C-alpha cells in the first residue's frame, strides 16, 4: 500500500497559499505570493533538508490546478533546477472530478484520476508501494486529510507571519507524532509528522 505524504511550505501562522511566485494563487485577493521562495533563497540548508527524502518517492499526486502550475513551471523552464528530472521521470497522478482538464496532461508519466478525489485516491493507495507524495494542492490536501487518507506531513515552516491566506489545516483535528526535525541556521524548521490514527 502507498504511504500518502503531504509536502508543503507553511508560515508560522499556518498559511500555505502561493509559496512559490507572486501570481501562483491569488484567490481571495491574496497578494503575498512568493513568500516562501524569498525566504528559501537565503536558506539553502532548509531547502536541502526538505528535498532530502525525494529518493523514496514512488509517485506524485496533484490537483489539476497545481499539476498545470507547478509541474508546468518546472518542466517548462530552461533554467537549471533540482526538480526537473524528478518531475519528469516520476509517475504523476492528477485528480479531476469532471474528466480531462483543458489542455490535457502534457507532461510525461501523467495519468488522470477521474471522480471524487477521496474515492480515487483511496483506491490508488491500495494499488502501489512506496511514498505517494502530494505537493501543493491545498484543496486536495484538505479533502484527503479530512477523509483520514494522509499518513504523514513533511512541513517546512518558515519564520514569517502572513496574517492572511489559505491555511494548510482547515477544520480537521489531527494528532501528530514528530518523526524527525531539523532547524536551519536561517530559522526554517523541516519536520516530518506521522498522523496518529484515532
């Protein structure tokens, strides 16, 4: 069975919206996009700790919007980056309630999961081994968390309070056990949290 692992950047007040670029996700009038990129540019130690577990990734899971934005950004740029080969070669699953998204699934090793995410991801977890990693995809993460499908969170918590924006955890209560934790010289905390089943 796949282990479902959520990997996110979060602020001290729990915001995970639009960490990468100013225009990444402006829903709700969010104008602070790119907040994590700015901090991580000065904290390579935190970046290294966050990507340290990539070797265990068997497949990746995305919501439709994040697939096009995140995968499209990193595979569509000529700039050298540490994510290109991993994103190109790793199997990618994309959830969609309504079928093939506009523009299709243009990146290699991509497969569509059509239907309600909770059902399609629960079935996907049963079919494979290794880590099934979710990057970004806040709406999807909240759904899967509420349904009890997330096994572990790997969070890079950065020393900033944003005061607004979509927070990673909605109204779902969780008991978590810290598996590992690293604090960088720049103040970023990279921690792995195992979900304790109630």
